[in-house]
């Protein structure tokens, strides 16, 4: 895809170096030409090339095998290198504003309820003088079934915010009869990516009816609550999702640690589901732990994107990720783009696109 190509075209160092590190004295008001790189344009005004997302002519044809379409997704999603998969760190966005504190408190309350429902307990230190059976009996570690219950519940809810936000942005664009500047695409990609996580883990376990009924109720409440919250304050909602994805990264990091420590023996040599091999372009001999690393990297992407979007002016600013996203060496270690950094990133993306179009075919 175009964004994957663009990401590979820019070295990782350039994304964390001078290209995004700006002087604190440089503001939008200090330079009129730079102002135009991030703020959305009116319908009849020329904007930064690609700010509404990649054009169909910029994209390669969909993957096929003979005459059969491969995969049931059509939106962009990252494919990670081995080095990127291992570069994820657990980082946290500081609560600086009242809205940040509201969002963080909401996530902590949600996490408490979620832990109660899924039976999850986080322990920083695992006793070494106890057997695996003793650890599970005392509730210090979870078994594979408990992990799947938590993951399935997490992913069934995690696909809601992106779809709600995309719907609100879509309706706003229609209502105001103006451009959305690429936000809708990225939000839909997030929703689909979370859905693919759910479908991947559904191949390992088909949840019972009581679990499906619980998901139905939780989804109905969460969708409507997030919808009205997004109408009230999109910034707080994106910050909320950023904090929620921080918790998801912690959860998958804990699961990976449990797997690598041998405390999930049924999964130690389990093969990756075929849907996961196709979606993340994993090798034929990929294992379930490779899927866990890929999913954690996806959650890291959502963490970075939502915290970055929360730093922007949601009414005027262009989505900096409409054309491409930084690689995991950036997203895995940096919590978000500040608004000035996002502005530079939009300009850099436009230069790369124009350079690619200028090459002879």
C-alpha cells in the first residue's frame, strides 16, 4: 500500500530527528505558508496533496491468488518487521489538562470493571518457588482460556470507538458541507483493524452464548455512550482511546511475557491462524506468539495515533496520518506527535508523494 511504501522510503532516524523536532518559538502564526500545511481547506481551495488520503491511482491492486480475492479487508494496515515488533515500549501520556484527567479516570474505571469481568490480575513479580498449577490456583497467573476470554471481550469493544468517531466525522462533513481532511479514513482503519483482531482470536475459541449476550449488552451501552461523548468533546474521546490503548499494550505485553516464560504451555508451539498469516503477512511457519507481537504493535499504533489526534485542533487540522504513519521505532517509543510535529509530518508526507509522482513511469 502507499503508506507502507512511504514509511519504508523514510529512514527511522529521520522521523525522530530534525524533521519533527521544532523550535518552541515556531508557531502557526509565525509563518503563513506553514499554517496551510496542517489546517484544513475549504471545498474549493487547493490543499496539501493527499491530505484526504491516498487516491486509488496511488495504490497497488489488491492482493489476489488467481481470480480469488485474498482477504476480506480493503483498508490500510501496517505490516511490521521483526525489529519493529520488538521495539514496543510501555509508555504513558501525562495528564496535563482537565480533559486528560477525565479521560484517564474513565479508562481506570473501565479497566477495573473489565478486570473484574475477565478475571484478570496483574502481578509485577511472579513467585519463583511455586509450580504453574499453584500459581493458577492462587490466581497469580491465568490459563489460556482465561486469556482468551479477556482478549475476546477487549477486541469486541475496542472496535467501537473508531467506527463511532468515523461516523461522527462523516456526518459532520455532510452537515457542514466541507472536507474532513483524512480523519474518516484513519478512524475506519482502526475499527477494521480491531475487528480483525477479534476474528483472529475467534479461530482459537468460539465463545459461548452467555459471553455473546454479555458482549451484546456491553456494545450497546458503550457505542451510545461514546457517541454522545464524541459529540460533546472529540478531544477527550481521542485521549480516552489513547489511554485505553495504553492498557491494551500492557495486557498484550503481559501475555507475551507469560508465553515466553512457559506459563501458557498450550500456546507455546501453537501455529498462527491462517487469517493472521494473511493479514499480517506472517511466514508460513509463524506461531501464535508472532500473532501476539503483531497485535501488540497494532495497539501501539492506535495508542500513538489517538494521543496525536487529541493534540490537534479537531475542527481545523488535517489528519497527519492520512497518507502514512511512522514506523514502530517511532510509535513504539514515542507517545504521540505534538501539534507542531504533526504539521511537519504533513509537509514531509506531501513532499514524498510529489517526489514519487514526479518519477518517470
